[in-house]
C-alpha cells in the first residue's frame, strides 16, 4: 500500500505593491517563517505571567513601594531558609556596655524570623556603625544558625551646648544623645561652635590644674580660637589663644598667694602674657568708690585744717 503523504495547507501570502521587487520577496519570506514557526506549549501563559510581573514591578516603582516589596521578599526568603534549618538560633554579643542587647539587635535588623542564609553581614555591619554609639563592628556568620556580633562603643566624654540645646558627645565630637542622661550630668560642659572638637584638648589641660578644674562650671569657645572659663562662683576667666596652660599656672599662683578667686570680682583677664586685669563686681566697685571718695574728702578736710593753722 502506498503511504498517504500529508500535505500542509497552502498559505496565502498577501500581495504587496511592487511584487516584482526584492523588498516584497523578503517580506513574503519572513511571513512564511512566522507561519511555519512551532511555538512551544505553554509559551502563551509564560508570556502573560511575564507581562503581569513587569506590570506589577512598574507599579511598585511608580508607587514608591519598593521598600515594602523588598521586605515582603525578605520575609519569604527567611521563612523558606528557616524551614530548612537555617534560623538564627543564637546571637553572641561582645563589647556592649551602654547599649542594651535588644537595641543592638534592633539596630542590626535581626528579628526572631531572621535566617542566617539571607543575612547580609556587610549590610548588618553598616547598620551597626551607622549608630553614633557604635564606633566599630564585626559580624560573623557561623552556620547553620549562630551569629556573632562584636562592637566597640564610643564613651561619653563631655556635654556640648549649641543653640540652647545640650548634647552628650564622645571624645571625637560625635553626638551620642541629644539630651543628657542624669548619670552624665557631671561631665565637663563646653559651649560654642567647634567646642565639641576642641573639648579633648581643654579637658586634658584642665586635668593638670585640678584646683581650677574643680571650680569650672562651663567652658565657652570664643570664635573657635580661645576659651573663657565660667567658674561656679560666677567669675569668668579669659584665657589667651596662645599658651593657655601658662596662663592657668599664673592663675593658680594668684589664687594661692592673693586669694584672687575668693574676692568680690567678676572676671580675670589673662589674655596678655605680662599682666592680669581684674574686673570688680558692681557691689565691690560701689564700696571701693565710696571708700575712695571718703578718703578724698578726709584728705581735703585735713588739708583745710592745716591751712587755718
């Protein structure tokens, strides 16, 4: 028996103007290729899915919901990894003193559902050092479920007042808190623009003169060049820009030999190396002025009596 040969149904190619030219023949060839193309099963559904995915992604970008989408994807990834035994079951912390454990975990973005597989160690470290209390951080992943975090905290060093607000700062000038916890209320107070950076030098200098340092209530940086010390008894000490430690040594001598800082004065000006200016209080000036006038009156009276004789 002769086998029947299957024949493909004839394809009708539309007629283009200028059918005798080279360009229409090329188009007819492309048309035949498209007609004879074998499309895989399910390709249409895949194309629709890709189209929907692209549409959703475009909507997320235009709607600025990328962060929410990323969080949802992260949750799905963590849940999947946890199902395979990669849940973070232990977090070992080292170096924490000021920051409580839970706050460190919150800063690092670690929750009870976090998985070790999808935890980005570099990103976690960046979150940690982004906190002003944390100067350095190390994040180590130990599979299948252990995480080790080591931090180095900045230490509270001084109080810095600027624009009427008092901040807690570290020795590098970093603002740790925009308020003053009660346990740090006795730290040295510095005031003014740039004072947070110049504070370490001032504190180191004052430590060499404890009799003066114990009386300082606040130190004001003037024009980012020199310091004025405000003592607890209300006296202002104006230090020079150059060699302020020499001026403080001179002040200690005057305080011991002349009891300068116990007198009724308002300011001691040490800005000139060869002399010291003292400004009396209004009350002291009034008393002294009255005494001078009384002495002058007595002198004139005595001079008048001498003339009569």
